[in-house]
C-alpha cells in the first residue's frame, strides 16, 4: 500500500517536473504529512488539515497565514481525491482570507549608512565586504534578497552597468541597470573577492567565506544583528525591521523623487514595476500609500489637477 508520504513525494516530483519550484510549498506539505503520521492518520480529513494549519511553529494567530497553510493541503487533497475517495478536501471558506499588507519600515539615508558601516566591520574581511556590498546593492536597486544571492559572475556586466536577474519570482527574468557608482562598488568587491577567495566553489558573484553562494534564507537572522550594531531599534507596536524593507525604502524613495521633480508618475509606474520585477501592477501601485509623505504628495497632485472642490 502506498503511504501518504510516498503520494506527496510523487506529487511534488510531478509538479517540479512541470516547472514549479515549490520551495516553501513543498516544505509545508511534508510538514503536514509528518503531522498526520505523528497522529497515526492515514487519510486526509478537514479536521486534521485545519488543526495543522492553525498550529504554526511560531504560534501565529494570523488567519490569512493559516489560510495559506490550509491551501497547501487543499491543493494536494484535490489531487489525492482521485486516487483515494476517502480523502476530504477542506472547504475554501473555513478561514478568513482578507489580505492585509503590513506597513513596511522605511530606512532613512542615515540608517542605511549606519547599516553599511556595521556590515563593513564584520569579520573576517570577506564576510564584511560581502555584506556591505550586498546591502548597498539592495538599497540602490530594490532587488529581492534572493535575486542578489542568485547572481552569477556572468550575470553582472559592469562595463554596461547591467545586472541580469534570471528566473526570479514567478519565473520571470529581467535586466536591471545600475548607476556607475554602484558598478564601481561591485567592481571593487569583485577584485577583493578574487583575492581573498581565489577558488570559490560556485560561480556566484557574492560568496561566503567558504566560497559558497549566500543563502537568502539565512540572511534575515544575520541582518538582525546588523540592526543592533547600527543602533536601529524596533518601533513600539510594530514588527522588527527586515532586510526586505530595503526594497520598500528604495521604491518609496524613487516615487518621492519623481513627485518632487514634477515627473508624470502615472506614466513611469509601469517602468518601475518592470524594474522591480512586479508581475501585477497592483504591487507597485500599493507603494503610493506606503508612506505618509508620499500619500500627501499624491493628494496634493490630485488637488492641483482637479481643484479643491470649492470652485
């Protein structure tokens, strides 16, 4: 008799063969299978799926997070139902699905400078310079952390000043132009990297002290230490600042500059969306409300265009 674990492994292999990465999704599915095994269950039931979805490793009380976990079970259960009629498919309306974007933290230029200074003090030297250059690149391009970590040497054309981001989120690739100052910083890092790590294990542009590719999954934990070293304290009532907030800071700063310069922001938003690798334009439009200062500029622009309503 084929076990649930074997069925799940076959299903993941099939979907990956079709081009799906299933990095987080696959981990969650196997976590659910382990949960069933520990309970001695051999059939997927709605009660078991709901119990697992709401019992998170960090005791989250966010129903949207629970709903996403339950979706993993639901999708697999639909597949399994054709093989085992006893399988129950959890309904899609058990948990609240109203998505709430968490307000991002926007780093000031002084805070970015403090982070870069703290990163440069890390030891050994290669680790410090790697962190400093990666953070600088994230701050001036808005790249995702995973995109920076996946860059290979052939993806970094410093003569043309273009980074090629391959197979990123949603399977998209794009070219990202960088300023000549950023290209100079990357060139300087490359020379130091080659001197301190002449025989890396991988062709990655950014490498660890062991010559391996940086692990994007581990970087948030190390970044928390840099926040402390930079003197950036947590905001009361809000979650701790994240490395991903550098992407938000870049985007909002870009929009602020455009509004202050009188640029036709509406016309340029599609360009920014492409630069950031957004598939859905809504992901870029959301930033218009991501900062009180930016929101005020948007309101002022609208008031100027349509009048204050008193005429």
